[in-house]
C-alpha cells in the first residue's frame, strides 16, 4: 500500500479547502488501485473538509496537536481528543517548520505521546538540515530525532507507526535527494523504529517528503522502501496533486 499525505500548511480558507478536497475526490471517483489519501488542512477547515469527504476513500489529518491528551488550561492548544472529535484520524508531529519555530525534542516527544494516547495515528516527521548533511551526520541526526520522540512512549500495538523522512533542505526548495540516499535513510529509519518498539518491519511505514511533485512522484514511489509521500506545495493545486495520485496508481498497478 502506498500513502499520499497532503500537507496544506497555513494555506487555504475553509471554502478553498473544501473545493480542493472535492476536486481530488471527484478525480478519484470510479478508479481502482489508488493510494491511501490523507488530507491535512488547517485546523479551521477540518470540520467542513470532513463533511465534504465523509464516506470517501480519504482520511483526515491535522498538522499538529497539543502536548496533552486531555482537556485543560492550555490556551490556544488543540488536544488530540478535540481532533478526534472533528474526525481526524492522523496528526503530523514534529514537522521541521514547527521545530524551526521553536518546538524542541521534548515537546515533540510529548505530542507524539499524547497522539498515541488518543485514537489518532501520529506521523512523526524527521529530517536533517543542510549543515547536518554536509557534515556527514545526517543518519545520526535523524536516528536521534526518532529516539528522542519515541523513547518511553507507549505505542498501542494496534496502531501502525508512520515516520515521514523530510530533509529540511528539500522542503519547498525544488531539490530532492538521490533515490540511493533516500533508500539508505528509510532503511535506517525502519530498522531504528523496529529496534526501539519491537515491531515487525512491515508495521512501520516510512514516507518521503520534500519537493515531491507530479514529475518525480513515480520515481520516488516505485521504491519499495518508500511507503508513500508527504506533499506540501504540490498538494495545493488540483492538477499537480492529481498527477501525484496518478503516479501512485501507476506504481500500484505495476507492482500488483
Ligand atoms: P514541499 O513540503 O512538498 O512543499 O516541499 C513538504 C512538507 O513540508 O511537508
């Protein structure tokens, strides 16, 4: 199975989000061998996008959550329980843009734990900076991010584990790593997660993110180590996004 996650970031109002979601679903209607689709609109649009996509083949995700599962005095935060309430199934945790804005490893771990305590499935985002890459420490940095987020966190056995590998230097830059680089990283991530959690290799899904578009999606998705893609910019336009869905469809058919 291949996953396509659309991260709309801080873009699109409610009406635009609903229109885009509807356009994507219309495009998928009647087709077979499609990827699993997860749409992550802004918090303000979750409810309406849910109404527009209920009973469809897509799921809803949030772009972050608060660090506490239960309700309480946390002004401005939205808890995993509140996200469940508006039918989100997934939540991105530790996206590099949030880490850049000050979300440290401890916050990431608390949010990952809070999401695991809920019915949401967290998608943990990790990735090295350009400096890390040029210093030759990318693998160590990413491994450390995984360890910091997952240490002492109880991940219910029935939950799949999702990690999105997103090199910071590839996000929004138009650059993507060579397939060999991605495969090496994804292999390490899968092994590290299995080692930490005792899970089997096939219960861990490793997605790639960073400048994915309709031209490079096929090449990325055809790799067996790439269980899916996390798409930012190219998920905001119907044409480029449906091009990525087509690429996944071609891969799924070819690998049947
Ligand atoms: P991009 O963003 O596809 O625009 O590079 C990906 C992401 O930040 O998740």
